[in-house]
C-alpha cells in the first residue's frame, strides 16, 4: 500500500491558485477590449486571450469591470510613455505637434490600427458605461486636449506656432484629427496620411 508521502503532488496542489505574469495577462486582455469594446468583450473572450479560466479571472480581478480599469490604466501609461519618448527628440512646439500626429497615424495602420484605440473606442461607448468608467474616459480625453494646448503654448513661446492662434480651439481641431485617424484605422489605413498631417500643420502657421 502506498504511503501518503508517495501520493502524486498534483493531488495535494490541485487547489493552489494559478501563477501568472500580471502585465502579460493585462496586455492580452487589452487586445480584446480594444478590438471589441467593453460591453462586447465577454469573460469567455478574455479568458481565451489571457489563457485563464473564468474562475482565475474572478479571483484575480473580482469582475470584468475591475479588469477593464486595470487594462485602461496600463494602456494610458504605455501610450503616454511611448509618445513622450518620441517627442523628447524635438526642441520646438510645432515639431512636437507634428510628431504627435505622426504617432497617431503610425498607430492607425495595419494590425495596430485594426485593433483600435482603447480611449477612442471607450469614448464611443461612453453613454453605455457607468459613471465612474465614463469619468475615467472623459478625464483621459481631457488630458489629451490639455497636452495639446501645452504644446501649442510651447510653440507660441518659441515662435514656431502663430501667436494669434487660439490654443484651445486649435487643440480641439488637432484632437479631432488624431482621434479621427484612429477611428478610420479600425477599417483601413488612413488615405494620404502624411499629406493630411502637412495640411493640418498649416493651421498653426
């Protein structure tokens, strides 16, 4: 007869929680939320992408809403870091704005474009989100516009952007163009994207 100490370890470890890399599973869930949106992303979809059971997802995040909050936070952090790394190569406000638009254009092509932007996609769903999620999305959009205003002000201070330009209005236009590229990118690559950026930049002269 086998003694207890010779029993397979699997039998005694069956109830142990699964160990996984948090950033990795959040990145996998991020793709699902970007492609389908918050409401259309089921726990089954997320579990398949994350290689986790529904039970493991609930143990780690409590519910889909909490998972989305974690994913949204990570998406913003990654995007902001990538953008700021690209902008630090430029010394004047106008060049930074042009690079920002190029950043959005680069994000709107091929597989990256088809996956979509989590902020833009969530903005489209805004009326169907609860108050806290809606506020989170609104704040993200507001930060984008404030950042554009700061870049325009920087350009006006260094002389690369017209001092007669209304910064808030111009920032609103640039935001519409940037977000619009991400919307188009869900379907196809932006037509004449480089020329579009050059045309938009003329507004700042």
